[in-house]
């Protein structure tokens, strides 16, 4: 088929690697997608998900095409105009705000939102409605890393860049399976190791995976013992004299308190607690200690935990005691699960953040943002986080929730409780592209949104790289870009400051608000992004080298003292402990060819072929003790619910530990596939990130009643 016009650059809408793509519009309204050979992240390569992007755009069979609304809970949804839908929503929101205050309403958004969408949501909720009740599903993904960076380095900034992969001679991959979840980045690690066989790769994971297959050393720890392992590595480094005392003395604080904690626990005790041989811990420490430059990579295994902040801090401590930060090839690289979780953090798109990494607790920062927006005073107290929103709906503190770009009835922990909460909500708005998500059944108003390639905007990947995403095709029916929907709603509420001429005007306002901050991008605009392909922040316009590949190269950290903070993390256990009734540890995970709740990748038959249905991974010894054979239907139950799936026997997982993939939900079959029927609602006390990687379950062979 002949092409209609030249390809337009964009960025893959799945994981936080942020691969560049070229989208070509075809004459029939479809698109084709290819890797962008000039994009520095992927040089034209795409993983299986990226290679099939065009099918998710071209298959519009599930798309929502026009607004719908019902006038009471007992009446059916009916087609309405945009004006009617937004006018009624505004009237309901105003009523609740007048009667119960601004904290009676909330937005629950997504790490898939574009930066401009986050920006207007944040401005509307925090500046004009007067509440901080804007949270996103990034809370389920990266909030522990955000807290870790702020506590240790003084700001939420990833210090390294992807080019550090080719400069490192040791990798510590922990709580991640990048071979499946961040494949293009992993290919760079594989290629680097192939070219430099002396490069050491340590992978920490309770399971053997395609990532551990590359490892020189696989530390198959017991789930939840990451802090013990990190402290044990620190002790072995200290004992071997493999720490950087000069860096510690000049650029860090807190070492003595940390050292006392680390040295109090014998290595043999730590090894037994982690289920990892002491010799392997010493070997891993020797790899780290002798490395010229070591790079750590992590994601959900550390973040999605009741001790997620502790896990992050204890990992960052390893960089700080070895001085492995702020120089080429060395430092912590948190891998974001979503394509624009980073952009959301930059605009302050969580319920405890302000734009450009300003501090919500700082009155001067709140006043600065208020003055810039010309809004009312910003609330000083954080708003509800993701799980707190649904708790507040259930007990009536929250009256109305607006859910956009996310599918919480598959992705939230303890999801039966979230279902009950939505059933009790007084008013639910769902802004969506697809007619599949379970949330639609609870909606009083449904707003059809434009999808990827149907709207313009920007995103930031895991290495602080900002890219511009072109609009390539029109959205179907009456669907509108999310930013336009939010701005129209803000105007219907009677608020000034939302009459942007276009998406670029929103971006320009966002960049102006970063002026003078550490992530300053005030000299950035769409023209620069298009010309340079992408840009790593901070971006100092007018300088010969305006981009910033690495942070803290001067060893000056964003703390009052300028020193990084080595945190004396104590070992804590806050998860639901296994017992006689629920003897197995359940962890959740991802499969190679699906992304999140499958609302896009689930539409592609090629991707479904990899692993076509949900399953429970269980060790053959555990399966034998339960009388379970391969493909038998098993019932996985916890104190909160149950899942029925086929068993997959695998020696790759530790005995006593079982795994469910997180992707499946009701819209893709029976809701008995849904892992979050059983997961725990326990959250980290600081980051409020849920404990998806640890809860107690029972497993039984299914028997017909
Ligand atoms: Fe998309 Fe991530 Fe695959 Fe790159 S690695 S093509 S960003 S899913």
C-alpha cells in the first residue's frame, strides 16, 4: 500500500524505556509503525510489543465514540453531547465541593498520560479546585523510588543515562526482569556484555528468568528480604575495604549510624534470612567492590513493597558507600514501568507533589505556584493516594472520582474492595479510549478519549529524556485529546487559565514554571524537541551543551548540606506473613508480550500467542505435594478472594513461592483470572505503594463442587 505522507516521529506508548518510533499515516486512515533509526535510545530496534503498535491503533473496534451519561444510578447510560456531559459533571462537582469541601472529589490518572495532560489536571485540582486529590497509577509503580531518591539524594532525579550501560563494568539488576519488561534496554546490556565478557552481571530475583540467564551470579533470594541482602552486601564491602572513604567523608553523611546497623548482623545470619549462600553474597560484593563503574537497575521487585522505600534506600546506600554515582557508567537507574511516569513526577502529578519538584510542605513553594497560576491557595496537606482514594470512596469521605487512562479494577491491589468502593461512589466519571475496562460498568459519565498517535504531546523516559509525540491520525467518532477534555471541563467549572490555544501552549506554560528549579527546561519548546529529536533535562537554553546526561557529576547533591544522605535503614517486615492457612508467598509479575492490563496488547493476536492465558507458576515439589500436575486448574486463595487458573510447573521459582501474572482482568475473560483478587492492600507507610510482591495464599487443586 502506498503511503499517504512522510513518517512522523513519536515514542512507544508502553514501557519507560521510551523507544523512538516513526508512524506513517496510510491513505485508508490506518498507520504503520517502525523503529526510529535515528533515536538514541533504540536506534531503530523495537521489542515485540513495539513491533505490533500499529495493530492497536488500526483496530478501532473497541473504541468509545461519543460521550454517554445517566441521570441517576437507576437509569441507563445514554448518548449525550460533549457540552451536556461536561456541564452536568461540572454541576455535580460544584455541588459536592460546596457541600463537602474540595477534598470530596478526586482525579485518578495514569503514567500513560502525556505531560501536558498531567499539567492541566494538576493545575485544575491543586490550583483551582483547591485539593491535592490527584493521584495516578504511578503510585503503584514508582512512588517508592521517588521517595528513595528524595531522601538519599535530595531530589527525585535519576542521576544516570542509558549511555552509561556501555560504560559500566558491573550491573546489579534487582527486582526486575528487563529481558521481558524493558527489552530494548536489556539488549544493550546483552550486547555490551557480549563485547566485553569481563563485565559482571548480578541479578537478584526469587525466580530464574530470561534476565538471570545472562547473569554471572543469580541471587535467588526469598521474597521480601532485599534490605537484608543489601545490608549484607554492604557489610561484605566494608569488611573487604571496598568502600570509598574519601567520597563518604567529603560528599555523604550518615555513614557511622549506617555502619553500626550493617555490622550488627553477621553475614551468615543475613545469608540464611535471604536464602542466599554466604559465599555468593561475598562474591557479589567482590564484583561491586572491584568494579570501575557499577550500574544498578531495578523496578517493581523493590518498589511494589510494604518496605519499598527501605529497599530503595538500602540499594542507594550501596552506591553511596562505594562512591559509584555521578560519573560515567556508575549510579542508580530506576526503570519506570510506564511511558511517562517521569513526566508526571516533573509536573507534580501525584497527590504529594508540586510542579518541578517543588515541595508541597514548603509554604514558599506553594505560594510560588499559586502566584504563577493565578489561582487560590494550594492545600498544604497531601491528597488521597491511589488506594486511599478507593478507601475514601467506600467510607463516603470521597463523593466523586474521575478515572482516566487507567484500569484500576484490574490493576489495584485487593481489587474486590475497590469494586465495592466504586459501587458506593456517588458519582463516577470514566475517561477512556476502550469500551472494555471494568470501570465503565460503574460510570455515571463516560468520556471518549483520543489514543496514542491521535493526539500531540510530550513524554519523559527513565533517563530524563523528553520526546515529542506527533499527532498522526484523527481520533474516531467524537473522541477528544485528554488535555482538551480537562480544559473544557475546567472552563465549564468557571475557572480561568484553561483557554490554551493548543497543546504546545500548555507545554510552554509548564516549561516556564520550571524556570530556576533544578529541572529547569524553561528554554525548551516543541521546535527544539522536533529539531533535536529528544532532550535530556535539565536543558540550559543558550549553552553550547544545553542537555544534561548525568546529574551530580560535581558530587554536590540537592540536600541542604550538599551531601548525599546514607540512610540507616533498619530491617523491617510489614507484609502479610504466611501461616498454616495460607502457607505460600504470592508474588505478581509481568509476561513478555503483554503490557499492564492488556487493553492494547491484548488486542493483538500475535502477542496473545506468547502466553495465551493466565497461570500460576509453582515449583514442581510444591505442586507434587498438592497433587497438582501441569495445566491442572488450581484455586489460589487469600483472606481477600480467590483466583482460578492453570498451573505451570517450573523449577525457576523458589519452593514456597508462587507467581501470578498481573495482566488479566474481567474484561479479558472471567474475573477469576485476576491476580488482584488475592493481593494485599498493605502499603509502604511513606510512599503508599502497595505490596504487590508479597502476600500469603493457599493453593489447592480445583475440584468441582
Ligand atoms: Fe516500547 Fe518498551 Fe518495547 Fe521499547 S522496550 S518498544 S518502549 S515496550
